[in-house]
């Protein structure tokens, strides 16, 4: 957890070995740990460039997963998609947990961008097949149905995800938010209000999600 030291060491290493892909990769991870997304992406790109001719084994599924999720933080969704699709392609068959995680991440990202919905549904369905009974993946499946306008189907999956949340944690607020929004779409304002209030009370560590929940709650109460 010594991220500051990791970055300082990485910066020194890059000065000493500017064309060595591994030091750029390590510095990219260091910057990512400090949520310095732009600097992280810069060094991921340099690591990929230098490794392309000298250390291609470095460019594995883990590399492209880390690269992809960092690009997502900068809202570079097309570039993120390319890296995550590379990661999926490169993931060994025996690494099913990693494959499911990347498929779910990419599929959910597309849902949030309202793009490639059917392809997103395919990836999320595959993630659920690889790793069943995972609340986050079931939530993504429910959210896919929501995005497609199948609100009864969405509620069924989202409630299945909720049943697996024992105990419920702040990170689970988004699942309750999705259930609330689905009840709202189905015309049940009382249940929608209940779930959004519960989601809000969890105080998710994700600032964007927390603001979205608060805004939805205010809108529902105002409406």
C-alpha cells in the first residue's frame, strides 16, 4: 500500500531505463493506485509500445484489463472497449473468474453508455454462466433488461441479486438503486422511494453513484 514510494521509484526507474516496458507498466500501476488516471494511461501506452518489440509476453490479459479500466476512468470509452476486448481474447480458458469479471465490466460500461446493448447482454450473460450467483453480475443482467425496457424481467434478476447480499454493504447501493428505478418504471412510487432511500443511506464510496442516487431521490420526491 506504499503508493507514493511506488510512484517515486517508478519515476526514477523510467529515467534510468526509458525504453524498458516493465518499468512503465509498474509506474502505470502506481499512478493508477493514486487515481492519477492520465499519468497512468500515458505509461500504459509507453509500456505497450516498448513491449511490442521486446517483451510481448508482458502484454497479457491482465495488462489489457488494467489498461482498459483506467481508460474508462477518463471516459475514453472506445479505447477502453478495445483494450478490454483484447483482454477477453487473451484470457486463458482456465482463468474463468478473470474472464467473467472483464466481460461484466465491459458489458456494464456499454449499458451505461447506452451503446451496443445486445452485445453487452451477451457478455453479461456469459459472465453469469462462468460465475453464477454473483450479485454484481446478476445486477448487470437485470440492468440489461431495464435498458431494453423489460422491467418485469429486470426486477426479477435484480431481486435475485438483492437476495444474495448478506450482509449488505455500501458498495451494494447501486443494486438497490437499480431496484428502485425499476419499481419507478413499473409505476410503484412507494417501493421506488423505499429502495432509493435505502440506497442513499448506504453512502456508497463511489461519489458519482452517490450523487446519482441523491438526484434520483430528490426528483422522485419532487415529482
